[in-house]
């Protein structure tokens, strides 16, 4: 019996050498993907030219503008042909056994809609960044687990950054919801929608990946502490997505507690962090507040239609 086909989708934006390092790590793996697709969000650093020259077997989707993460992920998934699709950001390096471990876990877990690797900090390669998470619909906070599973696979609420997904789920619930979550919580929303039709999300112990994100000196006081406070646009969508995720997925009691107590408190806390810690300071802080208001007042879009034909 032949193994399920595996496609790889990489989303890139102005990280030419990081894309190169990622693709080289994939090519060193013990599983050769059936196809690799890079969706480039209008990079200006020569990423597309490098891919055309040095990776002629890679299929390139070159966007004329930066559509941000979820739109580009959907583009790559829609173009992929594999039963299992590994979607990844460009600032990662994978272990040689990562893709085969994810494929084996997906094949062994018929209820798995998504399987993610254990993710480590690239600069501290033995320190875990992500080994699963919990997203509280009561407080709106995400808690990352940093103790990797010793064997097998463990359930997670969702997974950021990189993961393998099952094509058949995409024919049922569609891809990431671009209209509602262009940035932040797009993966959580997808996993929650998959859970409603019986599919779960897992982390596979045997799959490892290294993420080029700064390693914090201490655990953040609130949430995962991992969002771009220096970028007003990202701060806006971060706040907006928090509200929209609760509006779509929290139950009635959770919504009351979240919107009357926890959401105002976290908006105030994060706006203060932006005001004192970001380069843009008040501009970023104000963007966060505007995003929170938009998340409360904008019409809630319907979930997207199926992304792929059945």
C-alpha cells in the first residue's frame, strides 16, 4: 500500500536566506515531498529570483502585494495536490525526520485534522517554544506548553507557525478564514471549526522543528507574549481577532465573562505594553485599541466555504 502524498507549502516575505535554509533542511529529510510550493508575498529582497535560480523544482506563486499569512496559506493549500499538506512559515528549519513523523502520526490518527511538530527556539536549540497549547474562551489568553510529549502524540487546542493538515478536512470546512482572521488566531479558528465536525489537533513527539523567533528571558505575565508590538497593523489585528474568536466560538456564559471582565483588562494591559515597549509606542497602542473596538462592533463574517473540491 502506497504512502499518502505529501505537499509542502511555504509562505515567504522578505526572508530570502531563511527560505533557502528551510528548503535545504526539507531536502535533507528522509521524506521527499511530492511537491513544494512557495507562496511569496511580494518580497523585495530577491526571494523569487533565488528560488528560480537555486530551487528549480519548487513551484512559485508570486503575489504582487503582501496578503499576510492566512491568505497566502490558503493559496498554497488550494494549489497543493497531496492528501497531507505541510504548511510552514519561512523562518523555520526542520529536523530530517520531521515530515515523515508528521505523516506517520497523521496516518495513525484517523481523527487528526492537524498534526504539528514540537517547535524549538533556533538560537537555543534544546529550549521548547511550543509543544501544544490551550486557548481559553473565558479569558481569551493562549498558554503555550513547553514540555514535549515523551512519545506518541498529544492533543492541542491548535498550532501556530507550522503544521500538517488533512486534505479531506479542507473539503469540509475550507481553509483559514481570511476575512475574519487575516492575522492572529487564524489557526485557532480553523482547529475549532475542524473540532466541530469531529477532527482534532495534535502534536507529534517524533517531529521537531526550530523556529527563528527571539527566546524570551522569562515567561510572559499574560498570554504567550508572542505578538509583534512594533507593528501597528499587527497590533490592530491581534486585538480584533481576540474579540472575533470569542464571538464565534465561546458559549454564552464565556462570552459574558470575557467581554465584561477579561477582554477590557487584557486590552488595557496590552495597550500599555505597546505604549511603553514598542518602537511606535502610542501609534501601536492606539491601533490595538482600535482593533479591539472593531472586533466588538463589526459584523461577524460567516465561516469560509470549502477550499477544495471533494
